[in-house]
């Protein structure tokens, strides 16, 4: 039955139906509700003119309009002020407001925020939902009846954007998957990040799930789910007012859900608000297959995390890759081992055990050379010089000057890659060779 906008809307009565039990996430942050009929919650009877704070099942009064002034839409602004609409004409703070208007209320004074008549909203319509769009701050509305403004008709489950004096479709209920049926009215809505949160006036079956009045339904852009199940919500009452708190932090890690920077963690937002072990700057944990520090730009992909083989070298950070941005580095190089010397025409060939399989195919080798006679009793290698750097293979052909009578040359070999530079063999060699006038870099 169609009613004129100045008449109080009839109470919504739940259809006789089997209740579908659903598991909803328990949010650690508050949200705010208003029942469309007197409703007992937490042992207290709450009225349609009251905004009730629900903090994990503990109910308290947040704001109240004068008795007999039922609310339609409620929205808590970041400043703490409220945007409201009334379902019947009301005098508030000495000014008259009708159900097409949106009123700003700071707790003591009322002011017109949106003048529905001046904006062209037909007199038969009530504003059911009102909130500010994430990112832009533009006003988003819904109406209790089909409303034609200009060339467009908006259905009761649609959300309508009001920007610079013009209306456009913000959420098309008929294009959702599955679509919201025309028989359902969205009573109020809010937004956090990329998600919409809705309350319905009647049980609404979407796909395999029936959503009930009193539940706050989340729309991710691709699926509906129950976000809040208000404990003890009475059958026969609908949630005509819905407002989310300053922070939606389901997992209690002080970072809000993706796209919502209102929580105490700062400007960053959570990439997974269902797991406390996943948060910006969190400690990476191996083996849980999670993006613990939110480093992956495409979560839930693990790209950029210690669980992913980012450089495609066959080893992840969790498996010991010392630099997962370098496919040629797997582990810090070891001391060169397995050295062998063979005569070749014009010199000697030095070979040693390659570390390409253990340290990575990008492992390079340096050769340091000097005369034993110049080492001194303390074994000071600072008189030596770098013979050659960055050999790609574990082989060095020396065709240099041969030692004179009674003279002995020495050769030191080490490996290096992007993770670390290996040792010449002992701490003393490393320290004194580094002091050479011509050290290997």
C-alpha cells in the first residue's frame, strides 16, 4: 500500500520463514542502530527516535531526538556530528524538516544539510539512507518509494549520489549479483573503503542466503555477506537507522579494513581484516602462506612476500633465498673449497668447486695475489694486490710473471654475490687484504 510521506510508515513484520543460521564476524568496533518500532536490546527498550550504540553486544544511548520523532537515516561523520533524516515532519531546534531532508546534528544544534524539496525530491518520498561517499564526501541517499528525478527513476533498494545539484546512480540494486528484488527496501546504508553496508526492511533471499532485518549486510562489489548480527534483534523490528563507527577493525590489530584509514594504526589500512597476524609492518612468518606485513600490492597474491619466489629462481625467502629480487643469488657464499692447480701452455690453471648451485648462478669470484716473502711473520697480506675480479666461472688461468729463484707466490680466492662477499679463508686474511693498496672490491 502506498502511503504519503508525512504518514508514519507501518511496522515491518517478518514473514513466517525458517531462520537461516549464519556465522557473522564480530567486529571489535562499535556501530549504531535505530529500530523502526520499540525494541528490547540488551535488556533495555529502545525507541525509534533513539540512536543506539552497539559495542560487541553492549547497548547504550548515543543520541536521541525528541520523543515521537522517528528517525529514518543516520550517519556518523568523522567529526562526530550526525546526519539524520526523519520519517515524519518534525520541528527541530525551531526549524521545520520534512522526510525529504537531511539534517546535521552536533549534539546541541540542528542545521539543514540537504533540502530535499529544493533539490527536486518529490513530496511522496522519504530519505531512507544517507551517508557520505568514501573519498569524495558527496552525499549518498536512498528513497522509500520509486522516485523519478529528471530522466532517471530510482528504486527503493538503489543508492543515489547527489553531487553539485545533480543526482546519479551510486549503487544499482538490480545489477548486483544476485540482484536485490524490487520488493526489498534498503532502509539505511553506510560505506567503508570499497564496501557498502546495508539494512533491509524484509527478509531478502540473495542466492542461497536469506538476509534478515536486523542484520547488517556487506556488499564487496561482487558478493553479499552478513557483516554484523546484532545480538537479540527482535522479530518484527527492522533496522531503520544504521551507522558505522569510526573504525571497523575485525581482527583487533588497530588497522581498519581495506580502504578505511580511520583506525588508530594510522594512515595505512589493513590488507586482511580477518587475521590479526596480517597488518601493515607486521612480522613476516614463514609457512602460514599469508602476506603478514601487507607488502603485496595485489593481496591475496603473495607476490612481494617471503612466501613467494619473486625472482623465480626456485627458492623463496622462507626457504632461505638471501635476495629474492635477484635470481642469481640463493645464499651467502661460502669459503672457496676444492682448489686444484694444473699446468697449461704459458702458465697454470686454477679451478675450484663452483658455488652456483648453493649460492646462486650469479656468484662471481675474485683472485688476490702476492709474494709469500712479503707476508712477514704476522701473515700481513696488505702487500698483495687484486689480480682479477668478478670471474663468472670457477676457473682462473694465470699466465703472469713467474716467481724468481727462491721466491713463492700465493693466490687467494673468494666468492661473492648480491647477498654477501665471502672470505679469503681466515679473519686475518680478510682484514689485512682489505688494507691492500689494491684490494678486490
